[in-house]
């Protein structure tokens, strides 16, 4: 499941100390502190609650303390900090956010928060309707708070947009039945949670994809094999029109949509490669789509996306990170009813990407079976499970000199194997790949002795 990333807000509040003879009471963290010097302010001057309010507004991007409770709002004159915090939490939720937690630190020479910390946390938690942690510190006699001229507070708050989550997406005809058996073996299921992808799903995906994606060659790398001490095969997905394996899952997903879903269109978030895969699928199947990418996406990828998708694809630049794009895409899907195309965590996407391993296992290469290991790229999730559920169809690289009909002795069988996806060439240079393989080869000797 993928959800919008949490947003973090920061809040600061400072109030000057009231005169010694002031009739005001000191309120901190929603609690009244008898016998303590009070603070001046438009309301009750509760710096802890006010900083928490500011942090919440910052996380949701809906202004600040002055916007909602400033001196221009007479109805908030003399209001308690607890009331302000409760209203701030309500406004944040009304704006479409869930509050994760709030942390507040009060800065000053008084009061002694440690004596009532649990009570302060409980009071603010009740007001906000979310977990609040309260602490206190001093500034070693420095500044306004150090000289006893007032108190300050700093707060952070985490909030998450209530957009459409990928697990809430409409089911398609390519989805496996709910509660279907995972393809992981008993031994592996104890180590990792099962995924709803089985070997027949990957095989069916290959049949449905047919010739819509290129059957890329499998090439033996003599240099990497020498460094690793085992056969290393390169599945040349960089020869796909979009230079990666991404069209496999994207095309299968769009092809699984019914007529109404295709009419509604699709949305996707990506940093580049997934976007190109979705754009190609949209153009091939005649489905309109909007693709959200961070503004930091290289111009070459942006131009490639629009070139592949043509008039059917609208490219939207938003924010600076993938999380910003994912949040915008989820909001779009919620608002328009378009179907969100997940980048990887969906059974249909996994089955499509897993056809990389199926092809590799079916491609003969001088008597040795190709590897179905992974380098951290997403196809390995489905590929590894397909290999585990399809014994005899290729699951690991054989050491030099071995054949499928006569497997090597256990001491010569590598526990892991290497697959290098050259579509990630912008990150993996030839030298860095060689260093990784060399490190793998050194570690392999230890695995084989176990």
C-alpha cells in the first residue's frame, strides 16, 4: 500500500512575562500553574499550546497562529490554550489531514515542567485528539528566556493528507482472488510477508503482454562473471523503447481496466521511469492520463514522457520530491474518479514486472541457467517469487562449468546471484557495478561455507 507521505510543521511562540502584581494566571500546556509568574498576551499566553497550533497549521499549509487567532479576531481574546489547540486540530482535519503526533518543548526558567509532565501531555493530547509529548529546557541564562523576561516554546507536528490510498483502488479483472495463496514457499514466508502474486499470474501476464513489449536479450558479462566468480547475465531492459522494464506492469494494469475506468482516465506519480511506462501504455491503449512528477525531474525525462504519451498524456510538475507528486496524484484520483496507477505495489504491476524473470529463465545461454536475483530494483519482488514457485525453471546462476542437468556440489553453489539492470545506468557506472560485484564475490565465499 502506498499513502501520501507525512508533512512536518514547525511552530514557535514567545510571550513576555507579566508584571509581578498582574492578576493573570500562568497557563502552560493547558494547565494552570498557581503561584507562578504569568505571561502577557491576547489570550491566556499558553506558549506550549500556541506553538503546537502553529506547528499544525504549518504542517497542513493553512496559515499560522495569527491567521486564525490573531488580535484581529476579538472572539479569541482571553481564550484558553486548550480551546485554541482543539480548534486548530479541527481546522487541520477539516482541510483533509490526519494528525500523527505533536512534540512541544517549553524554553524558560519556570515553571518546573518535570513535576507535571504526564499531566501536561494528557491535557494537550485531549485537546488535540492526537498524541502530544511535552518537555522543558533552559538557555543557560542567555537571551530573553534566560534572563527571566518571558517564556518560549517550539513545536513540531506531523500530518498526513487523507488522499486515496492504493489499496483502495478499484479492483481489475487481472487481480488475483482475495485471500489467494501466495506463491512464496513455506520457508520464505516465515521471513517475509506473502505477496498476492503466484507463478501462474506471471505466466498469464506474459501471454497477455504478447508483443506489446520487446523481448529483450540476455547477455553474458565476462568481466562481471570474473569478478563475481559465477555467471552474471544482463537482462537488457534498457533496450525497451522507454529504456526500462516499467512498460510491462503499466501496460498490463491499463489493459485490465474496464470500459468505465478507461473512460475516467488514469493518474500516476513518478520520478521518471514509471511515468514513461504509463505514457507508453496510455498511447498504446488510447487511455488519457495525467502524470505528476517533481519539478526536479530532469528535462530529458520530461520531454521523453510528453513525446511518448503524445496528446493523450498531460504532464504536471509539482513540488520538489516524489512524495509531493504522489500526494497530488492521490488527490487528483479522489477528486476526478480517475484510476491511480501504482508504481510497484499492486499485484497486476508485480505480475507484469515479473515477466522479466520468466523471459530470462526461458532464454537459453550456453548451457547455464540465468540468474533471477535482484539489485534492489522492483521487478525482483515478483521475479523472486515466480522463481521460488516454479522450480526447475531457473532461479540462480550456475557456477562456471556446471549445467542444468548436473548441478554443482553444495559448496560450489552461490547462495545469491547478481542481476544488473542497465536501465539504471545514470546511477550505476561501469566502475561502481564492478565494485559491487567484487564485494559480492568476497561475501559469496562466506555464504558458501555456511
